[in-house]
């Protein structure tokens, strides 16, 4: 027994050292593995459609950054803007009015899409609505009262002398596609949307509609990063985004969505958005 005990102690020591080495190796692996980035996308379409549309972008960012991208879609616009302002997202693709609001809450504006956003009214092909005056007394379908399309469309009607609840009624749906579908189904007289979501609506629904334009133009959807990521990582993200339109997947993405590419957010963009931000805050209350 006396000769067996030292051998037993030696074996125990070896096992302890082996366990320690395994623990250190596991800790090193965990430390070397960067945390995923949480990307919040404004819920302007169904979650499945949003994930599918943005898959080429998220795949590109994962390759360029060496980090997993977890896409998060909120159930509605109100939840999205509150999560955005609370700093729940590392990255965000959001409406320009939300982006401008978040810029005061530690989110940095990286880019916006190159095209401008114009609220439009969608009616059935056989509708008697042909001008703004014809919208008086009608029911309008919205993707959300807080979307920039809705905010812009309501402002346009107000600029033409309409008062909400007195001169027109609004009904909210969970996406632009659902709002347009409500028009074709006869549930609403018109829908307020923009040109971009229409490109993602099934052709058989689009074929049963026609458009009434407006003279309101605002900057398009913005991409942001949270300041907590640090200047080094934010510059890597900015560079990866700038490279995306140069890739075959990026070219297809911007062609299919109609976004055309990225441009920097300018002071003039933010100034254009000021009246819409004020209206958004009133609508939130």
C-alpha cells in the first residue's frame, strides 16, 4: 500500500493537470470566438421575407467580419423603435426617421440607401379615386402608423387640408404587403406605402392596383451601428458594407430591391427628416 500511494498521487496530479489544460484550452477557444452581432431590421415585411431578402447581406458581413450575425425582427414598429432607442441592437436597418432619432442614443449612422423614399397611395384598378380630394372620407390601410410611408402620407394629407379621424380613417396591418392586399380584397379604399415594398409584393396583387403619387421625398432606410462596438469594429463594418455593392450578391441585392446602393447620411438628410420626426413622436404618444 505504501508504494501504491505515491503512484496514486502522481496519477491524480497528472489528471488534475490534464483537466486544467483542457479547461484553459476551452477558455481560450471561447475567448477567441467573437460574440455574434445582433442585427435589428425594421418590420416592414414578414419576418421570413426580411430574413430571405437580407440573407446575402448578412452572409457577406459574416465572412468579412468573422462574426455570426443574428437577425432580429420586432413584432411591430412601436416595439422596434423602443428596442432601437434602448440599445438592444448592435446593428440596425431602420427607417430614416427612426435612424435620426437613434443617432441621439449612441447609434452611429453609417449609410442610407441611395434612392429617396416617396410615400404613394395604392388603389384598386377599378377605383373611383384619382386625386387627393377623392381620399376624403375613405379608409386607408397602413403597414404601421409609425412607418415613414405612413408618416409621410399622413403629413401629405394634412398639407392638403385633411384631418385624421375627421376626413379619413386609418387601419393598421402587419406589413406593407398586407396593407396593399387589404385594398385588393376591398377591406380598405387605399393603402399608403412606398415603391420599394411594392417590388416585394406578388405580381398578381400588384396587377390589380394602380398608384397615386405624392410630392414628398425623404431619405431612404438607414444602416446604423451602436457606439459600444468601438471605433475599430465600426470601421470594419463600414468597410464591409461599402464592399457589399461591389460583389455579385450585392449587385443582385440592390438590383432586386431597387435600393441602388449606399450613400453617406448627410446633414441635409437629417434636416429633411425633422418635420417627420416631430410627427412620429406625436403619433407614438
